[in-house]
C-alpha cells in the first residue's frame, strides 16, 4: 500500500493564514496583532478569527498589554503549538518528497 | 521588510484532500475515483466536491470510461495543474525554510 501522502497533516493548519501566523510565532518570542496583520497582508476580522481558533486549540497564548494608554495585544507560541506545527511541517516535507 | 512567509501559497490548495489528490495525480498518469478515495481515506462526497473544485480551476481532467458495464471515472492532471501545484510546493518549501 503506497503511503497516504497527506497522512499526518494537521487539519487545524489547513489555512494559509494560520500557517503564516505559526511561522511568524516560531521565529519571534512575541508579535503584535498589527505586525501579524501587516506581514500576512490580511484583514483584522480574518486574522482575529484564525488567531482565536489557534488559541482555542492551545497553540498560542494572548498577552493584553498597553503602550501608553493604547492597548497592545501580542501573541506567543505554546509548547503544544510548537510541537504540532513542527510535525505539520515534517508531514508537508514528506508530501513534497512524495512528489519528487 | 521580512518576506511574507505565505506569499505564494495558492488558496485552491489550502485543503489537505486537494493536496493529496494533486500529489497522487503528479505521480500517476491516471487514477480512479475509488483509488483516490481509498488512498486518501475520505468519503465519496468529500472527495467529489474537492475534485470538482480542482476541475473548475482547470487543474485536472475527468475521463468517463467503462470496465465491463460498470462506469469507471478516472482523473489526470493538466499542464496548468502541474504548474500551479509545483509552484505551491515551492512556496511551501520556502515557508518551511523560513521556519528553520
């Protein structure tokens, strides 16, 4: 039986925007909502809904802070998030190798 | 400006099942509905809807044939499909490198 090329892909990471958020969180201790929005070129609403799905799944943490009197919400990856995203990347690499 | 890690990802390939279908079509001249269903471990309805989206986007062709008196529908990748999927795989590889 040939291996299922999409065997270990994680359904939660099926969206480009979530892939983008996790990629950014893997290489930044913490990152603000606005930086994510600018970097991934997405709308507020779209980004907010993906962030809450990732949070509900325990893949990122939210920090509500202030800069002066302005609220500054930042996000950081959790241990679970890092583990899940690394195995998703490995599954993507296996799929890419399947195609070579 | 750091590169957008999801810059060139193709929205059409955001679903694991479509990734699986394209992977199978890249390494098989032609493949039947049942082989795809078994390999990707998906339901008829789910597979059928993803196949029609890929067909509408010109990424695969459908062949209605018969085995004896039984209909045998097979699928094959188009030039456009191959080109689009290869650039999606390259964009995924770039995102994976972004994470290393």
